């Protein structure tokens, strides 16, 4: 396998969800999917045809190997995954809502193998052009936070552009410690992705989408070449050196929104690696994000041609 263009570092978990819109307290069975912000990016990139790798730590047991095999099956290089004795795979449980009942998530990930033993080998970044981290990892443990910072620092030392998805999770920590955890990453990142909701919650920035992304770039991400504010149905607004770019969301009928933001990051990076202009790269990311919402699970199974057809306004035929 060729050296990966993108290396992502973080935890992957097993998602257990009640089928359909059943309640967790009533269902006799659970659907299982593998998911994790960074591994979702790596697997989506591999499906698009971009060499990618995922670095992480998993327990050396059937569940840990299940996680690794699922990500490898998507085409991502998992040779950087370290298996350790003991520990556990993190879990999260999902109850899909229907109005007026919201979709709800419960985590069961404390003391996972990754949280306890997060580490990476510097050589795993050889040849990488982008290194992907998220604001989830610093919330997991002191060990995970230190490893995340070290991974980003090693990437910069090797001239790989650090990509940060803020990814605030209210069930993991409060906004104030979250800001302290992600600020060192965001300040040194070359690409930052943040939802409008997280910009308000974590960074305290509110206003029009253009004003928010401009303030986020100027006040918190001075080294970034591109800062993307994802705004749900309003699409994406970005700041590139002070220039404001915007692209509309691609309309979809979602069946599973989990992993859509990760798909956006993957699509964005895939297009940038192919030399696309940032505005076109953002549109490509929006297309992949919309496609991801049309299938169950966290990981995108779509190829580059699928996204190109959607962005061009064509009917996807498979």
C-alpha cells in the first residue's frame, strides 16, 4: 500500500442502536455499527480513492478486532493500530427519535483502551499531507489529550497540515474545559472545521454565519488557511485568508445523520488533495455529507463518482 496522504488519529467505538425508532428500554435487539470521528474520515477518504490511514489503540479481543476489520474493509490502512491487553472498546447507544421525540445518545466509553493507552509512532506520519484530529480526543483522558497534542506537533514537524474538527460533545465535558482542550489544536491548525452551534457553545461566537466564521478565524485560528463553519441546512461558510466563501447544503432525506460531519471533512480533503479550489472542495464535502445521511451507520460507503454526480445535480444511479 502507498504511503497515506491523510493520517487520522483517534478512538473508534461500537455503536449499538435500537432498530427503527424503537426505545432502548423496549427493544429485544440492537443494531451494531463501527464509528469514530477520525476513523470515519479515514474510511470515507479510502472509499473516495485517497490513500488514508487510521492510528489508534484497541483491546486485543474480538470487539477490538471487529472495529479494526471494519475500518480496514473500507480500504483505510490500519497497520498503525496498536492492540493492547486488557481495556475495552468504547460503546455508545443510540435511540432514533421521531418528532417531537429527539434522537438521543448515551456513552459507555470510560476507561477504554484508547483512553488508557493512547499513543502513536512518529513514522506513521511519513509522507502524509494532512493529519486529522478532533476535539473529542482531549475529552477522553489526560493521556489521550497529551497524545493528541503530540500527534499534531509531530505532523507539523513533518510538514503535514493539521486538520481539526472541533466536534464538541456535551456528554463528555462542559464548554469551558472543552475550550481549554481544543484551543491549542485550533491555534496551530491549517484547516479548522466547526459547526455554528459549537462556535457559539465553545468559543462564545454568535451572529451571522459570515461574522462568526470571520471571528473564529481571526481570534482563534490565526494559522489556518481555511476555516469552515458548518451550518446544517444553511450549508457551509468559510474564511480563506479573510475572504468569505459559502456553499449551500445538498438536499437529502436523512435516514441516519451520524458521521455526516466526518464525511464533509473527508470530501473537503479529498478535493483539496486533487487541487480543487476551496469553494469547489467545500461543495464536494457537502455532497458527500448529504450522501452519508442516506445510509445507516457512521461510515460513508460512497465513491468519488457518486459525489461528483450529486454535486452536478444528477440522479445517482447504482
